[in-house]
């Protein structure tokens, strides 16, 4: 699935991943391939991206934001710490 993490002034991450964990206002959740469409507010916390290329994991500390998941695409617009 395609992941895009964007801040107001720059792209933080773009790439393919097998999973992404996000700190929603209702608790953290993990999105996998074919996740149901959703729009959610994000709390302060960490986004964890499990990349396809090398199986590595990357984390990004955020202050908050929102995420849209649709058609195997995750787009998070965030404020970074």
C-alpha cells in the first residue's frame, strides 16, 4: 500500500509499506492492505511504518493531524514535533 506522510512545509515520507500504525484520537490502529476507507483525527504520538523494500520500520513523532485511508493509499497530514 502507498503511504504519504505530509507536513505543511514538506513531505516527511512517501513509499510502499505492508502496514502503518497511527495514533488516532480513539486509540492507535494499524492499517493493512485493503483497509476499509476511513478519515480520522490523529493525536500526539508516533506513526510506525513497516516498509516493503527492506522489511525495516520507521517511526515519526507527530503533534497531531488527520489521516485518510482509501484504495490501498494512506495519506497523513501532520504537524511534526
